[in-house]
C-alpha cells in the first residue's frame, strides 16, 4: 500500500515537472479571499487594485471617493494585508492618504469596530469596504482615534468642514 502511494506521488511530481513549475497550493485565507473578491459589490466611488499582481490576493489596495459628506471630492487609498488565517483574523487595513478624520490617525491606523473586537469570520472584504466608505459619509466622533478631529467635529461641525 505504501509503495502504491509512493508511485502515485512520483507520477504527480513528474507530471508537474513536465508542465513547468509546480502548482502552488493556496492557503485557506487565499481561497476565502478569492471567493470574497469574486463576489465584491462595491459602492460607487470604490475601486480595488492588486499592486503586486493578481497572484497576490493577500495584499491589495482599495480607493474610496466619497459621493457625499465632508469628504466629497477626496480620494483615499487603503492598504489591505490579509493574514494566512483569514477569515479567522481580520485583515490589517491602513490608510495611505493623509487625512484629518476622527477615525483615522496621522499614521493611517483605522478605527473601525469590525476590524477589531467585532470581527467575525462570517464578515468579508465587501463588509470592510462598506464600513470604510461609511466612515467618510458619516464620521464617528464617539469612537475616535484622532481625538482632536473628533472634538472639533462634535463641538464645531462648520470648523471641521473647513479643516477637511
């Protein structure tokens, strides 16, 4: 029985070598990301791009151009880095664009509950993108990462509008 298994393994290797490079096995995270990306239904003003090519699904960028609110007319780019154990762990998301926002600090860290304590494996990339989009249409001063921006938004919305 072991001999049969060994022969089959050798045949498989020979077939892979004959075709060129061996087929890379995908991690569970890559398989899930492939599914998430194929099912994307992005809001207007959002785009996804694979800066390392389509072979690297674990790292990509999302650009958001809000169609209303304080950030109308702006373009904000986010880096997504999904761990190999995705969806059991949320992707790391950073804003590449400097922005004055209550939920995004000056280093680009994002305060979005579904990226932290409210993450569940049933959530997906589409959910995160909609969450980010929502931060631009309705910034949340009650759960801030940038305390100063949150205070200005809460106490003086007109001044906040002039600052963004």
